[in-house]
């Protein structure tokens, strides 16, 4: 069902032309720029909207944050064959200006497809989530890997239906998809209610 929904979303008007606000582009190994994710996704997808409210997801977020939660953002990352991955970053660096504590947010990635090193599975750096780390010289939102113990990186393969959950301050990255199939993950980022409901503000500001 999730795969069929991904296929449907990918054929909606404005997606391949990237004329929709929700479409983000990414570079490929052969130098092109292609649609890579839909952000947000739940307003266009009843299937993933339902999943974002599923108690099997929410009860884990509540348990980890110690209180009730509210959705902060949602996206579908498709990562078609040949699409590059993401350099090392902490999610919170992009939204720290909103003024709530970084330890009050987590991301839940739900796998639509199997992920592995070949198609660009997520890599995390355990034990580096105490604070925002120094920025890379060429991009304030990316991370200076000299602040990390790079040998601690853990690639996390997942199977369809698995949830990978990580702290908003957990450094992570992913490599290019070198397989011949897309690597699709649905992301739901939740705030503890004490951190506030910033969903409308975040998207009104244009996904900073």
C-alpha cells in the first residue's frame, strides 16, 4: 500500500517539473538535478497522514520524549537511482532559530523499501547528541566532521515497516543510491508538546 502511494504521489502534476512548493531537488552522480523528496507530504497523501497519527508510531515518540507529542514536519524521500545522499548534519541546526530546545525533538523514519549501503542507508554517529556541533566551513547547516569520531559511524539497514528513530541533535548522513531502484523513506518529526507546535510556522517560512 505504501509503495502504491509513493508511485501515485510521484505522478502528481508539478512533481517531475518541480513546480510544486513541496518538491525538493537533489544532484545525481551524472550531474543532473532531479526531484528527490516531497516536503510536506501528508496534505497530499491520506495514507501517510494516517500513518503520522498511528498509535504504533506515536506511543514510541511519547515514550522517548516523556510527554505527549505534536508533528513538526513530514516528508517522503524517494532517492531515485543515482541520486546523491546527504552530508553529515544535525537536523536541529536547520530549525534552532525557532527557539525550542534540541532535546525536545526526534525524527522517525519509516522504511517503505529495504535500505543498505548500496542504496544509501542512513548512517548515524552515536554519542554525539549533547549539543549543536561546529559547522562545516562551506555550509553553516552542515557539520564539521573534525568534531566527530568518524570511526563511530553506524550504517543502519532497515526493512519495509521498520522505524529508525533518532534525536534531533544526532549527527547523521547518507550516501548515494547506487542501486537500480528507489530508496523510499517517510519521515515524521515530532516535538514534545512543551517545545510548542511550530508546524505552520515552519512551512510558512519556506522550509528553512
